C-alpha cells in the first residue's frame, strides 16, 4: 500500500507562482513514474507533468516552459513548481504514482485557483 499526501495549493493571482508537494509513504520500491494530473470543473482529468524513475520528464503542451516537475528521493517527495499561472490553470491537482508491479495510487487532490 502507498499513501500520497499533497500540499501547496491555494489562491493566486494570474502571473503568480505556487509549488505543489506530494509526500509518499509505504511500499515505494519499483516506482515507474510519478506525476501530476489536474481536473477542472466539467472537464476530464488530464496529465500535467510526469517524471519516470529514471528521471525523464513529460509535460502537457499547455504548461511547457511554465511548470517544472522534480523529486527529492530522500524525502520521497515529488514537486510541481508552477510559474506564470493563468486562470485556465485553475483545477484540482492530483498526485499520481505508478509502479512496475502494476498498481497505481492517487492523492486526495489540492485545489489551485488562479484569479484574473
């Protein structure tokens, strides 16, 4: 079993920055990828950024150049640094961990609201 606890969401003005954190605990071996997804009201959940166990990253086109995903392996934490926030970035952001053994876990979600 794996537990994911997110923090760092909030309300920010357009152009501002936030850093999301996702602290993981439990059976963390054989990690395949760690990522951040988001879901806005009335829309499907979408991938924002992901990083593999080997360190390769992948970003949604809409956030390239503005968001950065990173990890602190000693703290078992994955971060999402979000700069240049736009109102369209408003959503609930979810942390995701996928393992080579086949299981996937989600955090509880953290609200990010960007005002214009």
